[in-house]
């Protein structure tokens, strides 16, 4: 009985602690030759991405969508559109994704929201976006 009284606070404490958010390992960019939105991303974001906050946390890895729709990650939902950006945790699981390139104004806010686990500017907490270029 005394053992249960001693362990109960520990059990309650462990249950109340939220699991730590997944750490980002990389940002996959599914692309294809001739994609105008990929070219726009390359012109507006790619040159400075490695020095950005998110770029230091989750380096960009480009994947040709015609060669591999999952980036070699078992269990990843295959990308269907280009560009599709998938934030992958260091555990190999998808944290969230952004389908399409929303333009310079919205790219970082959308990706940062996915990383931080908060609602994205487009309103979808899962990180999916109906964003299209030119927004």
C-alpha cells in the first residue's frame, strides 16, 4: 500500500508530461524538371535557405518525383505534386508537408509553423496547404 502511495505521484507526473516534439532532420523537396513553381522557389528561397533558421535545423534534400515519390523513407505518403515540401523528423517520420510553393511571402511562415507544431497561416495544423504560387 505504501509503495502505491509513493509511486502514484510519479505515475501522474509522467502521464502529464507531453512528449517532446520531433526534431527536424531534413526538408525534402519533391521536384521535377520544367516545374515553374520549383524554378520560382529556386530563384526566391533556395539561395538563402541554408542560412535561414529552418535551413540550419532541416537541410534541404531535393528528390526528383519521377525517381522516388517517398524520398527513400519507408511509410512516407508519396508526393503527388511538385513542388511538395515534406519536413521529416530525426526519427524518420513526417512532421508535416506543404504542397505547392506559396511564394516568398508565405513559404517561411508555413514551414516554420509546421516545424513549431502550430497552425499554419493557411489554417491547417497538419501543415498541408492548398497554397499556389502567386499568393
